[in-house]
C-alpha cells in the first residue's frame, strides 16, 4: 500500500470511528460526473473530469458522494463498525 493510500485508509477509518462517516450498508450506488465540490471522506473535490459515486443510505434523503478510491476504502472498512441507527444519521446531517 502506498503512503497516500495508507493516509486515505487511516483518514476514512478515523471518520468511521468518530461517526463523521456512516457505517450503514448502502441501498444503491450510482456513478455520475463530478461536480467540483469537496467530498467528506477525503476533503478533496471530485472534478467534472472524474467519476463521482453517489451512495444512497437507508433513511437518508441526500446521497453521500465519494471518489471511486474513497468508496472502495469506505466500503471495505465500514463493515468493521457497528451499523448506525437511521435517526442518528438524520440528527447529524452528515452529508
Ligand atoms: Zn475522496
């Protein structure tokens, strides 16, 4: 694993542990064009030249948007954390 990949993994694990990123199983994942806005997992924008992945989570209206690499790491490590209750998501408005 490269240093960058290790940093990303550590950042995403820390956000899962703090609750900043959800651990729920996605209902659907969509792929689309980036919008240039910074994204929660890594804090970096997904440019219009890149593919953005929209993750629909149970009980949450707005999708969480991630880079492909961030989605892969998040999906791999979210399973290490207990699934959250939906009410907690809504209160935190994590998107
Ligand atoms: Zn990212």
